[in-house]
C-alpha cells in the first residue's frame, strides 16, 4: 500500500544529537497550531507501533516539534485525528 499512496517521512534530532526517522501518518491544524501523528519509520507490518502526536511550535524563528504536555489538549487532538 505504501507504494500506491506514498508516505511522508521526516528526520528529527533530539537534544543529544540523536536522529530519528519518523513516518507521518496524519497532520492536523487546530486552534492555530499544527499537529503530527507519527510512528517510527521502518517497522515491519506485524510490529506494533505506538502512535505519537507532536505539536509544532515556533522557537527562535524555527519550527520545533514538542510533546503535548496538556492532557486535555492531547485527548482533543487525538480524537480529532482518529475521526
């Protein structure tokens, strides 16, 4: 299916300089913010993947992806993505 529809991938770097390749499953604009639902790239079809939802914020003029710390915001965005 990946070949039929294509997938979006991105590489992120954490504070320690470690790189992670992620597959973007979905994006959402909500309340003026951008959110991405991602899983680690390169998983086999039979592997379970935990979906992470990251929020794009501006820091010093750059877009940075961060974990959502507010439980209500996370639940709202999760439900919107699942719909």
